[in-house]
């Protein structure tokens, strides 16, 4: 039983063997009508276009899990206060610890306490006890929205 009656050698064409290794004729700049485009500009031509505006945001909003804000117990609040005091002491010593904070970000659309919990890691830039705000890199988080704080330098 023969599956492929045509041999591989019969499929190979030698039609352009005489010109395959020749140099491109319009290689020098004098003979080209239009100058060659740079690689960066050529890449812009093939950049994707956003035909559906807002589609990515709609998909992202669909994937969000909106939950109620969790009310922390008194022990958890005291533990968070101790960790924030440790961070404040480190900042007074001119040390900026790297921490991970889980905090609640409220949904602007909902008046009731609904939103999502976000985990953010970064170096602490400032801690303002009076305004009750911690600044991690460029992100400002209110103390009341913090759910958990972890970091090597503030562990017990």
C-alpha cells in the first residue's frame, strides 16, 4: 500500500537557483524611491488597534470580586497598631522597611461598605499617625482600611 506516490525529489523546484543568492538590487540609498523605515516605525504599523473602547475595562470589572468590608476584632486592631508602631520606629531610625499590606479598597459606586481586598508590596515611604495614613512607595492607605501587614523587619 503506497500512501504518497510522489517522491520528495519531484516536489523540489530548482526554478530560481540562479538568483537565490544574489544581492538585492535596490540596496544602496541612491536607487531607492522611498527611504527605508526604521524598525521602531515599522513596529508601530503593526501595533494592535483598540476597536472596542472600554472592552478591557469591562472584562476587568467582571473579574473583580466585590465583598463586604470585614470588621476587625479588637485583638487584630491591637496587633496592627503594634506593627504600625514598629514601622514608625524603623522610620525614625531612617530605615524604610519593605512590607506587604492587604487593604480594603471601597467601590465608589456603592454607598455601603462594598469593595475588594488588594495585596500591595513595597517600601514604606511615610507614616502619618495624625492623619492615620501609611504611604508605601506612591500608594497611600488609610489605617482603617488595612486588614493585614507582613514584613521581615516587623515580625515578632
